[in-house]
C-alpha cells in the first residue's frame, strides 16, 4: 500500500468525491468553482449506472415523496399483483423497510418541510439549464416538453389535485383534456382522456448530459479517476480513502456513490437506509425522428417515453428487489401493453436493447445530504431515488455551500444522514 497525497503538495483544501454519477460530477463542479481541488474516484466509467440510463426528466414539479401516495392496501397490492408498476419484495427488503415507508407517510403528512425541494424547483432547473449552456455537446435540452397522460378518471383527478398544489409552490402545470393533448401530440390514442403539461420542467438526453458534465469537470481541472473502487475510509486530522490500488488522502470526503453508499458505510461500521430500486430501460429504433414530439409520462404504467432522435427510450417501473438484474419479461409485457394502448405508434418499433438500473432510494424519498454523525470531514450526498437528475445541480450547490461553511439555500436539516442511520460508529 502507498499513500498518495491527492494533488501533490496541498496548497488548497482537497476533496475526494466517491462516485462519478450525476450527483458526484455535479458536486465536483460546484466545489471546484468555490476554489477547492477535487478528485472524483469512480469504480467503473463515469455515469455508467442510473445517471446515464434514466428517463431524462428534470421535473421538480413531479416531486412528491412516494410514502405520501402509498397506504397499507396499495402496499399489499404491489406485493401480490403481477402487473403492478411497483414491486416490493418483503423477502429482499425486510419488514423494517415497509414499516419505515408507512411511518414516513404519517411523518411527511405532518411535516411539510419536504416541500422546500419543490419550492426550489425553478432554481434546480436553472442550474441544469446553465450547465447545459456551458457544454458544447447537444443534450437535447427542452423546457415545457413533458406530457403526463391518463386513461383513468380517478387517477386523472388525483393528478389535477397535485397540479394545483404544485402551482402554489411556484411551478406551472397546464391541465389538458384528451383532444387538447392529441392536438399537440398526435401519437396519443383516443383512450387518453386527459393529462398534464409540465410548463417549466425540462427533458434532456442523460448520456449526453453526463458526457457534458465530465468534459466541464475536466476543463475545470477536476481529476477524474476511473476504474478504482473505494473500499473504505477512516479519518483523524485528514481522511484516508482505501482502494486496491493504494490509499488516497484528502481534507474532505464526499460519498456520492448512489445505492452503494450503504455498502461502503457498512464496511466502516455504519448502516444507512439507502436501498436500490430497479428500473428498466428499453431502446426502440425509429425511422422518423419526429415519431414523438413530447416526452410522455405514461403514469398508469410508470413508464416514460423519451424521444432521442434516432431512438426512443422507454424508462421506468420501480422494483424494490435488491440488486437483481433479471428482467421479468412477462410482467414487462403487461406494462408495455398499457403503454402501447395509449401510444400505439410505439408498438411497431423494434426493441434494440433492454437494461436495468438502480435508483438510490430512502424510505422517505428525501435525499441524504450532510456530514456523517460525529464527523466534520466525511459527507454523504445521495438517495435521490426517482429525482437524482432533477436535483443534481441543486445538490452540487448545497454540498459546496456546506463545505464552505456558507448558509445553504435550503435548510438541509431534513436531509440529515442521521435520520436513516444506525451502527457501531454512532
Ligand atoms: C429507469 C430510471 C429512470 C429514471 N428517470 C429519472 C428522471 O427522469 N429524472 C430524474 O431526476 N431521475 C431519474 N432517475 C433517477 C436518477 O437516475 C438517479 O437518482 C441518479 O442517477 C442517481 O445518481 P447518483 O450519482 O446518486 O448514483 P449513480 O448514477 O448510481 O452513480 C453512482 C456511481 O458510483 C459508482 N460507485 C459505486 N460504488 C463505488 C465505490 N465503492 N467506489 C467508486 N465508485 C463507486 C458507480 O459505479 C456509479 O457510477 C431514474 C432512474 C432510473 C433507474
């Protein structure tokens, strides 16, 4: 083993960020712009997990933590139904996880501080728009480009209620009937009775966005090391980060390695409730790049159709089944049938790939942003679940403000890691 002082002789404070996903890259750029020297350590290639495979929606207006929309009956249905877009395996997840979701339902209903994320939604979008403008890579960034569609009257009326709440938080959603929707997106079938248009929110190509962030980071002088897995760390006057290729030393350490934050913390005597939620990503080949004009959220199947020029990406569905990469073809087909009945044009397109990816989820669907209990050098930034891309820029800003000792733009007390932690180090 050898010790590497991160960037030669330390003249500035130095920070190691573990994980080159959208969260780690965004944090590194914000820290670098505050004058810190930053190194990102990624075990594989940057963005290789959910960060480049997601549905590409920057949608603070959709944000409402899932415990609020779940109750005992829904949980039972999700555990038993073969066609549910959300699956919870009690064997893989344990009863503690389900108890926590239901407990958080009660807590979040009383404590509206979670809305601070949605209320900062315009800023979350502006940050991403600003970063996209700096990139000389076409990320297909478009605002006002997302429609959420419904065939069921009860679901639609819940969505309309949500839209009204969101307006109060400073974002805008238009409510459209079926004909109005078909006028702007002719690919929709007559089974669609209505839906929403997200006016301020945006969509982009996640893979291009990651490539753009990587390029910006390199131009900033951020060191990105790929192919090194961080195996553990300890801290006293500095932080030491262990890997098979050696020991790295820095002043601060930010754990931004998605659902694997839990595995890394387990090795240092902590446990944190961040779990993987599997999603699916299908790539469809299109002849005509105009096949879809809008990105479509087919809410009843929890699938997004994202147009990407020569292809359309179908991404979504939430399975709490651990790190299982098997694709349940039968169930997927049932859910796709629902999608095709609303957007028939997709049915005839060739599926050229099928993948899985894991969202990093907490039982209250609030991210974890803050120092580990008892530490003033090691921070956690993750657990954004369905909204990691959406709040990535805002998270970068918050972490940089926290390390710089500045007032944060949101009171981050509600994101504290300690709310989800147990362990011998606590
Ligand atoms: C199907 C699907 C659709 C989605 N759609 C959207 C959407 O439309 N909008 C939205 O906002 N969000 C969406 N999300 C969620 C979003 O993709 C995630 O919240 C986000 O990518 C999480 O980013 P991250 O950087 O925290 O984690 P990740 O992307 O998982 O990155 C973590 C990185 O850490 C690396 N790593 C892990 N362990 C180590 C280690 N020990 N040492 C070094 N490196 C390590 C991994 O290789 C990985 O590259 C979607 C997710 C899925 C699966």
